[in-house]
């Protein structure tokens, strides 16, 4: 595929913004994937190339969180396994579920998720970034990862956002730790998909690498904001992602996109 300068001009600023948002609240794909399609890539090429860029950005954010000891490796491994199992089940379930039903469910879930995030009693930073690895935390975190992984297999957009909410509300992790644990899951699923795409030669490498560089810059800045400002920056970012996702699903229902 011929890559033109205008494609880089479209992709690069969008991938920076996507990386910034994704590192803080998840949902960066809501910006990056359309950017590749607007630049002229077919849906299959756009998905594969976006996966290349997002994997690089998520790797940087995950490494930064790990360096600052925000990731509990044992809990991360269990959550990743649960998410992969859930994703596989979700992919199979999606075969027999109409997109209309799934969109209807999402239009109910999204306002509820926004309410939870805005409710200070439910969604708040407990101020403790050290994860207490007890039986309750393990069960709740792995179950949340399984359920949201199932959603990821069925539909996908906003998976990282839902993981942050679940880990904060149900597993009672600090917002920074919840974000960090979610990034490990995102990174694992991204790498798995990227390997498959690379085997089929689908990513447009020059455009993907340029996008990756911009995504990494956005992720670096965003992860720094998470560590320095916590819930003050994460909450508004999550609400923004939920609103964009709601609008996207509404437009899909109306046949606008």
C-alpha cells in the first residue's frame, strides 16, 4: 500500500491524543482506529496497524507503572488469564448474538457506568496504591477481568475503561493501581492480536511505527499525569471516554456510521 504524507498528518496528532487518553482512562482506540480509517486504510488494515501503534504505547505505560511499583505481578497474571478466557468465551458468544441486542445492552450499561464514576462513595481513590493480595481481592479482580474480557471478545471498545472502574469499585484498588493492572491486561491482549496480524502481514509498518511514536509520547505524558494527579485527572478522562462511546453506539444504532 502506498503511504502518502497526508496520511501521516492525519494519523500522528490523533495517535498522540489517543495515547494520552488511553494511558489515563482507556478507550484510546475510539480515537486511533477511526484515524487510520480516515487516512485511507481499509478496516482490516486499520485494525492491524492500530494494534501495532497501541501495543507500543501500552508497553511504555505498563513499563512506567511497573517501574513505580504500581503493578502486583501475581494479581496481574491471574487477571490476564481470566481476561483471555473471558475474551475467548465472548468471541464465541458474539457469533450467536445480534449486534442490535449488544448495542441495546451497552446503551443501558454506559449511563450506569458514568453514574458510578461520578458517585464519590462508589468510585474514589482510597489513597493506598499498595495492593493487599487477599482472597477477596484475587476473586473480585479475576472475576472482573473475566467478565470484562468476555465483553472485549464480544464487542471491545472501552475495555480498559471498564477494567479501571471494576478494579476500583469492586476490588477496592487505588485508582493508580487499578489503571496499572488494567494496562497489563490490555498489553497482553494487544500483543496476542498483534502477533497474529504480523503473521498475516496486515499492519502498514511505516504508518504504524509513526503512529506508535506519537502514541508513546501521549502515553508517557498521560501516565505521568495519572501518577501525579490520580483521580483528579482520571475521573474526567473516564467520563469523556464513556460519553464518546455512548455517542458512537448511538450513531451505529441510527446507521450514521
